[in-house]
């Protein structure tokens, strides 16, 4: 049994870890003789204090932007390109989920049991969402994608990827900044493949003209079928991007989000960036639906979760907290510089609606926050 000084020394060395209770040996020694026949209570697992705090702050930020984002556009979602405070809620949650994956799966050495647990967790979350949605939504207009679905998809793919590469992992092995990348090379390779597929479809897919029916009863065009002229490829503007085209084709235009943030652009309303009446001379797409958590953008968002998994690997394998901070900060600044270059050169603008590559790089901001 460890003495009090040994326990305090461990807490000093691992400041990111909090213990939720004394070890089982300490608790069982305080039982009376009459209680010795009863099994001791299960030992509580250790938690990462900084990750719990970050999760709580993210929830608080979500409540703030949902309640006040309409009055203060600076904290609401950006209408299209750029980013505001509300735009960081999604990557924050994706990063948190990713960082928790290696911390939780390291307790399950059996690969088959770990995969079963991941799949069951995914099915339970999806079943809960679908059950609650079917009970209160018209199935002809139900939105098939959303924030929870994106997080669940990212968790499923990244967790299974973590399990499948488990043979290269060793908790007892000491890692350096370079060796930790080599140990998880397959995960970064998968992330690179995801990024290549996303960029290839975003810039090479042909987007034809498309039509939609106006369902807003307050619009003068209510019930009309409007046409949006595209016939282009490689465009990142609101009406003619590949992200929206894939969602309209696969999901169906009636199953997309009917109040997209692009309605607050200058092309759509005179009170931009506030939400207001659609301009008389506004283009037709201002009244069209768009899915900000769609199929192609959700594929791109997996990169943010992979970055979170990498930060979890650093926490598991690198024991010195100073080395952890150095690794996190260097990687964060590298991504920050790439984001600035891509956005301000207009090569790949920062766009949360499309979840562009520069937006994936923008995850460095949350990484810097967490590492501090």
C-alpha cells in the first residue's frame, strides 16, 4: 500500500489526472469484520481533469451561443466563410471525443470486446436519436443529419481505427515527439486518405442546375418551384458547391436543414449579418435548404477527431507534462500557420459549413486552449 507522500508525489507528476477515490486496498481496510464477507466496491477509474473542464466549458459555450447568438451575430454562426464563436462548438466536441478514445479503449485489451463495445455504443446513441425523432417529426420532412449524428459517426470510425491498429501500441513504451507519429502511422495514413477523398470530390465533382420547392409560408414564393443555375465544378459558393450537391442527391432536399446560416449573407438580406427578411432581388438559393452537417462535410470532420486521438496518445505515452505541452503547442502552432496561409490566400477559405481543410486546421486553436 502506498503512503500518503507517494500518492501526493504521483499527483504532482501527473497534474492532468485526478483520482476519484482511494485505491480499493485503502477502502477495504476500513471495513469492519462483519463486512469482510461482502465484496469491496469497484475501484473508480481515474479521469483527466483538464478534459472534463474543457467539456464543461464547451457545454457552457453551446448554451451561450444558442441563447444569445441571434442577438449578437459575433458569437453566432458565420453566414458562410470565416468563423465566429458558435462555429467552434462542433470541433470542440469532436476533439473531446477523439481524445477520450485512447483513454477509454486502453482499459479493454481484447480487440473483439472493444469493437463490440464501440458498435453497441454507436447503435444505442443512434437508436435513442431516431426513436425520439420519429415520435415528434413528420417523416416526410425529417432532417436526417445533425450534430449528434456527426459526432457518432466520427466516434465509430476513429474508435474502430484505434482498435484495428492496437498491435502497434504499448502503454509501457516510452515515446518521443517523432516516434509517437511513427507508432500511429496507419491512423495518419487513414486521415490523409479521408482528406484526399474530400478534396477530390469538393473540387472535381460537377454540380448541375437544381430545383427546390419553397416551404416557407411567409415567403411570397411559397409553394413555387425555383431553379438554381450552376453547371460548374470546383466552386465553394453557397449554391453550387459539391457538399450541397451530394446531400441533395443522397439525402433528398426535403430532409436537409431549412434555416441555413447563409440566409444572413449580404446577398440574401439587407440586415446582414443579422437574420432578416429576404431581399426582393435576392437570388433563388437564399430560400433553399442546406445541410451544414451533411455527408461530405462529416467525412472531413473526422480529421478533427483524429487530431484529438493523437492528443490522447500523447497523454497516454508521454509521462512528462512539459514534453506533452511542448508537443501540443508545436503541433497547434503548425496547424494555425497552415490555416492562416490557406484562408488569407483564398486557396482554401475557412468555412465551417463545408468543413474545409483550413477549418480542420483551425482545430489547432482548441488544441492550444486544451494544452494550456
